[in-house]
């Protein structure tokens, strides 16, 4: 037998059919309960809290017969649930996901209804995560709004929330994928960035995405932005030479909806000329030529700057 | 079922589709601006819900991805012909209601009407490209209806513009579908079969 009570409630438990004045013993999770909590054979629990959840048993005084047993679950009624609906695979469909702003400590059940105009639509629940379900668009380009109502119920109460939205308002792609940034050889101020449409976006040809690229050197906080209406690559031409950059990309349907979250950040540093080793190389060349004048360093060895060569 | 296109037809269609997408994109942004002006000018509530307006072709469509190219073009053409008549009517009504005070709204309405007419012609051209003569327009005008109250006229106008904005969105997608090269051949499929 399960018994649910609100946090802060006063709880009275009778020892089954035993009279008020019968001699009894109460235990909580197998531990005797102090007589101060008894009123006759009744168990009185004042202002219960979560820690008082557990199994309560009542035994007849002399025979130790179990006369009553219950499992007490202390919790709270559900607050208004937080509901979010989004289409990251437009125009296939959209999903709704939800959570409770605060835990209730007792089991809750959720019921979702999706109405489009006069039609009730099926929301196919995901096995995992449990608090999400998917709706397939039966109609596209509709001016009729969708109304989604989520009701949450538990033993202590019930609550609900409702969202009303247009088909296009909830379109938000996933971030672009496979973002790659590379230096451009012989171009100290360029970085080549490429990426792919999110794999969840089903038809980029008919529902093209546009992109937003942001980049900054690690040494600065200020991002630079560029919006790109087609294509999945861009060459940054104003990078600071030699500075490591952090780069991210976001996506949006060309015509509707909102921007995706930023993609995973990638790092890259523009191409830099090979450093010239002026000191050590010059000395080695000098000493070698003094002792073995017939052996010259192969041209492929790092050639010192002419000015730096001594006595050659 | 028409076979795949000749390269020149495919190229021509792709060009017409690309230009059509640009035209309808511009039209949509103008309609959205016009909606703001219209709501403000007519003293309406932007969030007012307007039931389906009789005679206004709904953009909503089921199984959109299964439509053939010809279906897309024919439905688009019927819709924009209807909008051409509806906008002309709105322009007339608006002049009567607002007179000179509504000149700006009138110009905006006229500009959108012009674009709708241009796009209608564009669709007819696309159909002709497939050697399909566009259906005749007799009897296409809006059905005679009982006179509406001033408020009903305004609400109706709101419904027309909202639906037109949705159609502009749909048309861009339709044209992109039409412009898609068919798998393998690299040339756009014959209209009848393009999904």
C-alpha cells in the first residue's frame, strides 16, 4: 500500500482495524518509533519532510502480529512544466521536449496533445529521452497555428502548460558539422574555413541554409562576424599574422525560423614563414669551412642570410 | 510521362526558377512589410486570427514533397491569379476607405500587385517551357459575394496578405524543387515527374 503526502503535511496513520486505545508498536524502516509520536495507537507525523519517506509498519502489542503496513512517499505536486517545441529537420516535422522546473520526488505522468486547427496530431514518444516526442508535419505552409498542451499529473496534484506557435517560428537547425579551419600557404593573413550542413537537415536544396561565421584571435575577446548566404566555406582574409584563432559557425533556414546554436569551436593559426635560424647555423657553417674547406653545406641546409655570413 | 529534358530546356528552366526564387523572395519581404503597414493603417491587431478567407487560395498543402512539378506550377499559377484579382480589389476598396490619407498603403499594395502579376507571368512562362499552355483564366475571378462590412473587408485583407506571404514561401520551395537536377542525369527531370 503506497501513501503519498505533501512536504510539510501532518500525517496520521491508524493501525489498521485496531482500536485507538490498543497497545501497538510502530516501526519506520524496521526501527521502532518513539512513543512521543503516538496518540493512542495512531501514529502522528507532523510537518513531514522528504527524509520521512519509507516503510511504516504497525504490530499488535502482545502478539506482534503485523496489523498495518504502508510505504509513505513524501513529495510535492508538480509545478507548471517547461515545454519547448522545435523543428531541426524542417519540413519533416518537429519535436517537443519538457521538464519540470523543480523535482517532485514522486512519480509523475505526462500527457501531451498537439492540435493543428481542428486536427489532433500524434506525438510519437521517444524511448530515450523519455521527456520528448515527435510530430510529423501533415501540412506545410499553413497559416494555422499549432497548439501544444502538456499536462503533468502525480498523486499530489496536476499542472499544465500550453504553447501556441506558427509552423515556421520553431524552425531552428542544428549547428553546422565537420567545421575545419586551415592556414593558406604563403598567405600569412588568411584562414580557410569549411563546414557541412547539419546532417539532421533533410533537404538543403529546397530548404537552403545560410550561415554565420564568427572568429577571433585567442588574445582578443571581440568576435568578428560574417554572414554567408550560400556555400559551405569561407576564406578569412584579415587574420592577424601568426595569431591562433577560434572559429565557430551557425546556420539558419534561408527564409524562416531562428539561428542554430554555434558549432563546435575549431582553432587555427595563419601560415607563417619558416623562422630563419640566424645565430647557431652561422657559427656552424663558419667553423666547418675553416677546418674542412673542401666540404660545403648542401644548398638544402638552411641558407643563412647573406649579410650574416662571415668570411664566406 | 515526359522524358528527361533537353539540356537547353533544363538550363532555361533552371534560369527561370532561379529568377523566380529571387522575385518571390523580394515579394515576400515586401508583403511582410506591407502587412505591418496594413495592420497599423487599418487599426487591426497584428495577432488577430483570421479564419480561412473565402476565395483566397490556402498555401497549406499536404504531402508537399510528393507533388509533381506540373502540379506545383498549376497550383502556384491558380493561386497567384487569384491574388492578382484579390489585391486589385483591395486596392480599390482601400482607395475608397482611406482616400489620400492612405496613399502610402496604396502604393505599397500596388507594388505588391505588380510583383504578383510579374510572378504570374513567370509561372506561365515556366509552363509554356514544358509545352503546356497555361489554363485559361475565364471564370477565374473571385466569386461574387455579399457586400462585406468595413471591418470584414479589413480582416479579409489581412487574411489575403498573410496567405500571400505563405505562398511566397511555398513558391520559393516549389521552384527549388523544380530546379533540382534529377538524380544521375544532371538535368532537371520533365515537370510531370519531378518530385
